[in-house]
């Protein structure tokens, strides 16, 4: 068996080894190739590319239309601190693909005000055909899947093709919901 492990951390593992908080033998087993990637807030020029990449790939995966970001929205996101780093950006895009294009509550010269964030509470659904902002993501996913299956008159194979997932994935989701 050929296995590769990819791991990420926000800690200095050399220092953690020296302080005795990380096993030296494990460090040397894992440390084949080290890449240091600055946080998203320090490489804002990547945000526009990441928005488009996540939007396209997530929309394709879910069988939905990708979100197109305006230059004002990109500029606002570039001005945001992204404390959750790339995961927060990806989750923001996923919500936008699922719920509809987000709009910020307050704009100040193209920048988002500090009290705003891209958390679910600050997203507004455009077009009125999205889901309530209070819903957790799992409920949005369930509702969307059920709507797609209903649009195919219960044909889960056709729905799975539209959603870009395997039929077994849909079966597993329905079983999970039944067990709740």
C-alpha cells in the first residue's frame, strides 16, 4: 500500500518539537515537504481567483449555476480579514451557491464595514427563490436535494446526475434523514 499524508497546521512545528509539545519522531516522518502559505488576509490578490474556482467547482458538484461576483463584492472580500482563512472563504462561496448571490448589508466606498462579515446572518438571498437565512446548511442541503428529486418525479438516478453525485450518495442522505 502506498500512502501519502498531507497535513496542515497554523503552528510552528519546529518550535513545538523543541518545547516537547509535538513528537520529534512524528515530525520527521511527516516532514517530507514543507510549504509555508501565508494567511488569506496577506494574499488578497488570490481572493478573486479563489472565488471563481470555488464557485465553479461547488456549483458543478451541486448541479447549480455558479455565482458571478461583481468587482465591488470582490473588493469588499479583499478588504475583509478572513479569520477563518480559506475555509471561511469556501464556506461563504458554498452558501452563495446554495442560497443565491450574497449582498452585504452596508457598503462604504466598496468596502465592508467592520461589524459586517460574510457569516450567514449578513447574507441576503437575491431573487427570493433561496432559503431562509436562519436555516443550518444541512437543512438547506436537504431541501435542495428533495426539490431536485421532486423535479425528476422521484427518479433518484436522474436527480443524482443533475446534482453531480452518485445515486448511492442520495440513498445515504435519505437514509440519514429517515434515521433522524
